[in-house]
């Protein structure tokens, strides 16, 4: 066998017959194999962020670059910058190094929430100062220290009597590095978010509030939500006039009392406008963070141009934060992303179909529907795996906004979740969603403020596709007679079984018995879709398998009114990690029968039809939330290779198309395979009943 080796600092990574070992990464700078370590993973995340966000060409970077340093006591020593960045287009020599980065492994405790200040990281920053150099001959202007949780930036200023190091909230963009870092013009120059860096920024903001302000995770999330609304609003009202922006922090402002007060005044003015613009907010909604915390959040988010960030990047960053920090207290189990993706993939909503979630929570099904539409357009136009220009992003965002305004709807009983979903839709489309504050089980009556518009836009029998994860639980039964009377002719009956014949009998009584909400949501979902409309609903397994008369009666009602398209049973790991709920669930997919089809069934002329059924055993995580990977018979992890096409910025300002090959571990997840199997099943067995 032929062997070769690729260097990785002091280590060598062997390549045998062209095959890479499993524990390697492909370095973005060199395109070569490097050993996969915790530090290397942080370095690769930073390289991609520097390239994609700060527009620093890969050709102007080097890894493990030797830098001659002069220590404060006058000793000379060669140190290595984990990432060195050179002046645009210059030779890779020490005197051309303009920025340096020190990378450290991510802390082993992945749940660290307390974010350190510059003062608390003083010892780490001394290491960075030494690398940046006390030698006046060195031209290094900017330094970064990062471990995937903490990020610190320094600006070196040379004076008559030596050098001083000033803390910064972030680096300037590459074409702005010589501008006055404290100018408003520099603060107005924003950068496009990259997936890993934006998720980290969102998480750091939330963790700072949770860990440094002493707030609960839920309270911290809502404070972050307020500021994110202010950020999005600021981008909208200042469009076309960058100097009109108010959600920014000049580099020195976060480090002094007066600067923090200025940031606070700007943000509170913005949030006052937000509350006037969006009726979901009330006078009780207030930003209660300290000046220091406000300055930190604005520093993290202010440099991003969310309007010019990839649509899916924003959605994933936001949804990940929502999923780990909001918990329902009324049986609301927020649906994990894998289950959401499977439901949308199976129901496959089309561009002309109205989609509705009557218990939308934080908007996972609506967000995934928008992503589904976006991917379908990008595949058709061959842009799915290519970086997008600002013009392309604006065009896709406009199309998504048009689709959402006309076809995408949600509702929830909890006004806080209505706001969370509205922001979710707004991040993706640039416009607020059609998210209504109402009681979907009481519809079309009720008293909440979203009811009137919902009655006008999504009356019963009007929806094409309904997807929902209703609240579960016998301990939150619906007892309101005004609500239950809507279901007296359907599922809301008291059932018993004749001991001799086994026949089900409904009690002859004027009032309906208390019902679990998921039982009522089944009927309401069927009533909301038009004949031929499709339904996906998350249900506890008991309702589909318990032998009791009440559950059997509901199953019979479903069969009388719907075609059963599919049933996918989920393992307990699906909800135990993201929703902290130890429950077995099933995704049930239905299609509403027409009046003629119901008549045929009552006359006994309906034909049998096949139903797709699957049991998912693995969803990519174990009960503790750790990722689980596919393995070969010998126990080795399975890797896959994928290719992306991206526009790479060159040192001279030109761009070139580069095909980038990456490897990643294969998550052991049955859900994507089930989606593929369902579509293969449908190619062989078309949907029963009325065709689309």
C-alpha cells in the first residue's frame, strides 16, 4: 500500500491509498488533511467565519505561522499564530502580518453559560498581547482569542512611548481595517452571518443574560427576543441609509458607563417603536437588562446584516435557541427539528397551497415549510449548494414573503409564543407572519384578539395542509362546555362497550365529558382542511393503540372521515432531549374525505387501500442528547463526503468559483430514510381518494 503524510503542526496525518483516516478534517486554508482535535474544530470554525463574515480571502491566511515576538522584558522569541492574516495580496512574511488569532479547545462542559469579560480573561489576553508584539516594528493591528465559547478582540495602538491594547467587540471588515474604529461609518458596515458563527453569537447573547444577569433560561430568552426584534426593526427602518442605524456599539462604548448609557438610549428608542409597530407587544414588555448586558448583546448582534444573511442560516440559529430554552407549562411539547422536517417532507406543501398550524408554539412547522419552499426553488434554479449574492438573497426573501403573506398561517393560545413565531417568520421573510392569538379549539368563537382576522382568512374547510403538535395530557383536560359543544357530534362523547357484543355505545347525555386536548384537536384539524386536504399531527401512542372504548371510538371517527396516509412511530429519544418529555409518540398523516367518499364508505363500497407504516428506532441522539453516528460492522464511524460551490474572495477584490469538498460523520437517524421510503411507496401506491 502506498502511504503519504500531511503535516498538522508537529503531527503527521497519514493517508493510505488516497483514503483519509476517520479522525481528520480538511483544512479550509490549505485543502489538506489535518488531525481532528477539539482545538482544530474551533480553528476551522473561525477560518470559515473570517472568510465568510469578515470577507478575508483564504489566500491571505496561514495556519501555525511563526511570528517573531519581543516580550515586555525585552526577550525575543518565535511564537506561532494559530491563524495569521496578512495584508491583502501581500507575501506571507512576518512583516506583512496584520491580524493574528489564538485558538483554544472548546471547554469540555458544553453547558457553560457564564460569559467572561475582558477583565476576567486578563491572563489569556496577555498571551495574545505577546503574540501581537511589543516590538514597534511589527505591524500587527488586530488580535483575537477564541475557544468556541469566549471570543475576545484587541486593537493594538502604537504611540510615542510604546504600544497599548484596546478591547474591541469585534474586528472591522477587511476593507475597513484602516478606518477609524470608533467612527459611525465603520459601525454601520455590517457583515453577512455565517451559520456556525451566527449560532454562536445567538447562543452567547442568551448565555450572557442567563449566566451573567441571573435570569432563568426562559426570562433570558424573552429579553433576547426583545433585542432581536429591535435589531430587525432597525435594519428595516434604516434600509438604504446605513448611517440611520441605531442598533450598534462603537468599539469603546461597551467599556465605559457613558458609552453604555448611549447604547441603552438608542435601543430603548428602537424597542418603543417595536411595541408601536407590532400589536403582540404590550406596555408590560420591557427591556430590564443592565447597561453592561445591553452593551454586550448589541456588540454581538449589531455587526450582523441579518437582512443579507442566508435565509436558512437565520432560521436554524433562531430555532436552535428557541428549542433549548422555551418549555411549555400547558402540555406544550415543542417539536424536535427532525420530526418537523419529516412531517413537512411527507406532506410536501406546494407553492399554491395554504399551510396552517393551529397550535404553532414557536413556529417550527411554519419555519420548515418556508425552508421547504426555498429549497425547492433553489433546486429548480441550481443554486441550492452555491453561495448567494445579495441580489439573489433579496429575491428569495421577497418570494418567501409573498408566499407567507398569502399562504402561511399559525395560531396559539399563548401570546408569548405568538410573538416568538412572528419573529421566526420575520427573520426569514422580512415581514411579520399571519400568526393569530386565539383558542383554536374554541374557534370560530372566542375572545382573544386574533380571532376576527383568523375567521376572515382561514375559516373552517379552507386549509390545504395542516401540521400541528397539539398539547397533550389528561391532566389538562378541556372541561369548558362552550368549547366541548362544538365536538358533541364528533369525538366528544362518553363511550362504553357492550360486554356481550363488544359494540361501542355512546351515552345519551346532554353534555360532553371532559376531553384531553389532543382528542379534540384531531377533529378540529379535520374540520379546518378542505376536502382532499392533508393533515400531519403528533399524537401520543395511546390514542392510536389503547384498547379502551374512548380511544377506539376516536380511531373509528378518523377512519370514517379520513384516508390514513401514513403512521410513523417515534422513539422516546425524540422528545426526551429537546422537550424533556418521556413519552412515545406517533406522526399520523391523514387526508380528508369528500362527502361523496364518506357516503361510499357508509354504503360499504369503499375499496381497501395500502397505508405506509414505519417505526423509527434512531433519531440521531441518545437519551442524554449526545449525537449518535452510524458505524461499520467493525465499529468505525461512517463518514460521508459532500461538495459545495462557493464564491471565494481573492486578495485583489475579484471572486472565483471554488468547489469545496468536505467530510462529516453520518448521524444515525432513521427519519430521513423514512421520508425517502414514503415517497418510494407513493410512487408505487398513489394517494387514496381525491387527487391533488
